[in-house]
């Protein structure tokens, strides 16, 4: 597989870091791949800027920081303003259509999805917005199988929240179906 460098960005409380950790664990534990994950936060615990880098490969990863991501996810306007310029030419830029208004064109495939809106319509709980986003990303990239994500979720979250997370993952996969290559 070609090495995939990803940046998930948004604000504290959106679950950006959690989604990145779940993806990296799924790659390592269930897909026999190599992954690294790192994160950075703004000074506020909730509402501040959040970024999480994930690199997934089938060969050793020598540097854990993402400079030019193949995949950039922006869940807030501020995240988009901060990071749209770093995407690798020909990469994939995924944004939530409720929170991000695309401005400048970038040399990347730009995908706007109504992830938050669909989560609220279908599930009614914003706590799984990040899992819907993760479903959309894996649907578009095919980096890991949805079953691998679910296996990680089964070990990380209380059973009472598992069905809600499964619905959110499926919702993200469905949103990406019509757009996947």
C-alpha cells in the first residue's frame, strides 16, 4: 500500500483525536499495518483548536509528524483556515458542510459532506459526529475495513453506546458511497 498521511482537525470536544486513535488502532491491530498517531491542542480544553496526525503504511514509519497530508479533514472553519494550504497536491480534503465554507481552491479533491446534520437527524446525539466522519473517511479511502473500526470500538466504549456508534459509522459510509472512487 502507499503510505497515507492524514490530518484530522477541528475543535476540542468534537472527537477528532479519538477518531484518529481508533483509526490507527484498527490499522495496527486488525489490518496488519503500521501506524503512528499524534495530536496537538489549543490552550482550551473544549472549543480550542485540535489536530491529530495519523500515518498508516506497510513499511516502517521514521517520522511521526505529517507535513503534507494525503487526506485532510476539517470539521471547523478555523481548522480549514489553518490547514487547507498544507494538503498534498492531488490529496483528499473532507469538510463538514454545516461548519465549513470552502474558500480558496486547492489542488485536491474537495468533498463536502453533511455529517453533523445527518448525525443529528438520524441519531440525535452529536457525541458520535466523529465516528460518522471516520466512516466517511474510510469509505472514501478504503484504508481499513469498517469491521476493523467496530472491533476497536467494541474494546473502547461502553456497550450501551456501541449501537449508536455502529449507526454513526454506517451513516458516514453511506455518505461516502456515492463519492468513492
